[in-house]
């Protein structure tokens, strides 16, 4: 890209006439590749989650639902708490 000069003052570099079209084409290719990558990642994640769900379902069929004991230092869920009087 030549830089045109006029006396002591330098002018902006001149861009080729097809520069805008080239830039738009590059941007479109990048966006398209990003979109395809996103679809691929989403496809893999959906397959993973379906497989995890299948594993859990198979385990529940064999052993029944998984119930975890609550740690002693953890308060019971809100629906199971006793009504407490105010401290004042």
C-alpha cells in the first residue's frame, strides 16, 4: 500500500478497491467456522448429558433412587424446619 505524501504532510494509505469485499469475506468465513464449532460442541454436550441420564436411569432401575444422608452440620430443608421463636 503506497503512502502518498504532499509536502510535509502525509496522507492516509490508499486501500485496494476490493479491500472491503475481502474483509467481508474473511469475516463471514470466521463467523461460519465459529458457528460450526459451536454446533459441534453443543452436539457433544447433548450426547454427554443424554448418556449421563441413561447411566442414572439404569442405576435407579437396579438399586432404586439414590438417597444421600444429610451431613449433621447442615440444617434441614426449609419445609422440615421446626418453627422457632424470635430471639427478642
